[in-house]
C-alpha cells in the first residue's frame, strides 16, 4: 500500500474543489442558457399562437364573405376537382355542396360548356371575363349565367387552381 503524505492529499483535495467549482460554474452557465432559450421559445410560441388566431380570424372573415355574396363561387384544384362551392353556387345550380366537393368539375357540370368553364381556364391558362353560358341544373332546367374565371397562383407563381364566379 502506498503512503500518501498530507501535502499530496491537500493538493488532491484542492484540485477536486477547483473541479467542483468549474463544474458548478458550467452548470450555472448552462442553466442560464436554458432559461434564456426557454423564455425565447415561450415568446415564439405566443407569437405563433397569435398568428394562428389571426389566420383563423382572416379565414372566418373570408368564409363569411364567400357564403354571403350573391354570386356563385366555385374553386377547382389543379386536377379539376371542386374544392369550394359557396351557398350562392348551391342556390343557382340547385346542387348540394356535399355532392360536388372533391368531384371533378366535368363530372358535375358535364362537357357541354367545357370551353366556357374553370376547366378551360385551367387547361389553357386563358381567363374568361363577363361571358355567358347555359348551365343545366339538377332538375334539368337550363339557366343562363354570366361568368368569369381567374387563375389562382401561389406566392411562388405556381398555379394552384381556378376560381369561377357566376350570376344568374
């Protein structure tokens, strides 16, 4: 067994205490960084919640406008499927929204007016403004409507779909 003298033990104890001190200082610094990052994360989380609430309010406002205007509004996606069909569109066409959402425009309205529709705009890129066409409603009644179509583009300029607005 090796004999340790008092000076060796004192030196070891001193090194041990210095190491503990460094560990405590590092722990304190890490805790401060964690506290700072936690505060920043809470701020960002609150900002995000505020933005989500703001987006929900804007969406509700837009939905309310779409549901309360007297013009029929149909939106199709890039595959020609109907993704929006407002109350006026239901009233003018006598079609139930639940029966047309996610259905292809041509399957719902037929090919009779293919060149006077949102599908035409989608496939050609040519918008229509203040044109007329005859649509046949569920009860096989023909209705003359005035319509316009516009391409919907995303922030990157990519086509997202087409909106068709019409009045009888």
